[in-house]
């Protein structure tokens, strides 16, 4: 795992990837600090993190699009399978390298509240609690981007899918107010998600029968539940979109509330997508 980690770090810093990622993150955070803390004379540094979180839509795909997709394109993933380490260690080595590249500009950002505290009343507890949540949010999105990269050998496609999914998650709370709250609308959304599940399972397992039967069974269960008690589906889609949002959980910390369930949610998302990344690579190994 250490060898994979060192190899990834060399790749990031021998190319422009890490520098572009850090530059974008520091630039957006600096603009936010100028607008909120300097021009508007607002002492809440956590507002800057909420403002800057939108940059994840762009910088996470930049960092993760090549992490596994490039290995597949160049066929160097075969070398990984020949190493005397498990697939889980390969994934963890790559993911820890991503986290370190993300952590380096955060170390610079962590100095900002201390600087502003010398010139005003800054709540350091809220600022650093929000910064920790900002890190967990980024870590969860990096795990998502890494999983998407494991599904394809096309870096452009991996970046495009990552941008689309992260943008959807970012705007999910505002979009939840626009989607239909009727039971039928929620049922239709569930059916669309199950169709997406079919394609995902088929892609990961290359077993069309298993993917079809899994999706069909879940779809039939949803239809039966709807006809038994349609009230269960009323407002389900908007609530689901609100609960799904990673960015909305950052706002809880920005508002000065330490939310333990949000921390658990971030860690669960990280574990889920790392597990799926391992399974995606394991499928390639055995094929």
C-alpha cells in the first residue's frame, strides 16, 4: 500500500494535477474570505467554507478522473494485480494519496481563522468544526470520484459523470422544492433509480440476468407497496433528495451545530464508495 501511495504522490506532483487542484481551492477560498471577512467585515469564517464548497464540482473530477481510468487505458492496471498486495490495499493507497493532496491546501486555509481572530471576534470552535466537516465532505466526494473512475478507461467520461453527480448533489436541496411531491411522481423516480441500478450492476458484474432480476424484483416490490398504501410515497422524492445531499450537512456545521449523524453519514459514504471501487477492480482482476 505504501508503494502505491508513493507512486501516486509522485504522479500528482510531477504533473500539474495537484497544483491545479490546490490553486483552485485556495483561489476560491481566498475570494470568499475577501468578500465575507474583509469587505463585508463578517467574522464568521465558516461562511467562506460554505461559499467555497461549490468548487468541489470542478476540482474533484480534475483530481480523480485519472486515478484508475488512466491505469485501465494504459493497461498498467495489470501490474497492480501482479503486486503482492490485495486490491483493497491498492485502493487505499490511491485514496490516501488523494486525501493528502486535498489536505495540503487545507493546512494553508486553516491559518485564516487565526489571522482574522487577531482583528476581530472569530469563533474558532465553529470555524474549525466547519473546516473538519469541509474535509469530510471533500473526502466523501473524492471516494465517489474514485469509484466513477474505476468504472471506465475514459478519463473524459469519468470527469463528466463526476461533475454531473456532484452538481446534482450540490443542487439537490433546491431541486427538491421543484420536483413533484405526489406519490406517483415518487414511484416514477424510484423506477428510474432502479433502471440506473440495473446498468450499474450489469457493468460491475457483467451478469445481465442477475442485474435484470434484481432491478425487476425491487421494482415489483415498489409497485406492490404503492398499491397497498400510496400514502407512503407522498413527498418521498423531495425528502430523499434533501437527505441525500452531502453539502446540506456541511451547512449544519456552518450554522454552529455539531451534527454527529452528519459525520457518520460522511464516513458511511466514504466506506461505501471505497468498497465499490474495490469490487470494481476485483471484477477486472478475475476477468
